[in-house]
C-alpha cells in the first residue's frame, strides 16, 4: 500500500530561515497533498501537487514532486514563529482517492 | 470561505455506548471521508462515501461503524458499541471531485472510558 513518510521527524530553525521537509511514498499516486496541524487541532490543507506536475508554489510554500524517486519536498521560505506546527504529506491514489498520511514533521520556528 | 464543520468538538462516552459524530461538509462537495488519528499516531483512513454509498472502507471500519448522509447537508459516523481503542480524534473531510483537494474539519476528540 502507498504510504507517505516524512523526514526529518523534527526540525528546529530560527525565524527567517527556510525549512525543508521531505516525503516519500511507495506506490503510484494521483496526487500528493500537504497539510499543517497545530497541536491537537485540525488539518489545514496547504497545497496539492498532481502526479504530472513537478513543482508548485503557493505564497511562501514550494512543493516539488519526483515520481521517479517517489518523493516530494515542502519548502517554507522566510519562516515565522506562526509556522510552528506539524506538517504531513498525504498520498492519494487508487480508485477512490483516499489519503494515506505519513507521521509528519514537527517544525519549530524560534523567534 | 466555506469550511467543514464537526460536532461535538469533544465527546466522552463509556465503553459499550453508541456515539454519533456529525459533520457538515462544504456545500457543493460530493465526496466525503472519515479519518481518525490516535494520539501520537498517523492519520488513518476509515471510509469514503459518494453518491449515497460507501465507495471504500479500511480494515478499521468494521461492523461497529456506519456512515450516513441523512439529509443534504449532514454526514455522520456512528460507532455502535465503543471500545477503549476507539479513543481518537475523528476527522471528516470533503472534496469537490475525485483527485481534488480534501478539506478537513476541526475534528471530534472521542474519549472512551
């Protein structure tokens, strides 16, 4: 079964720095979606990248997808303390487009 | 901006009791999902629902679970006889079409004692 797995598991940076999180998955996908979750709260949708896309931007977010390596990365530029959260990738595939989540990367941005 | 809503935000129930978790998906969305997240673990898929029927369910979604869209706006998850291991955050999600963004609600934290 396909599976999103992020690394690193935890990342601590200073405000203003860039944060890069990686995700790997195991089988073919239709798309890959990134979410943010503040502690104990809901999942906020960040960005979707389709299997035929290689890069996508949204504000300070940049997502890349390499289907040959079955991997994706999320880059947050010019990080802010408010970006502190857990970030998850979720791989979507199969006939019903269910999402398979990784364990997430806990990002801490220090002011 | 339209959003998925869920009620209640927190439900405490005793083992063996029935619970119904409620969701109002985004109004023009056609695809509905339930996921759960046990504390400290991954978000796990439970079930997908389209055109008034289940389109896929996971191994977790056994005979104790059921879903229903009783009217044009609500989407419910029922657990008939709760177990301690059902304690988790339950998320509802909806999507406008297959392969589109899935938007999640804020979740219902279910605690089974």
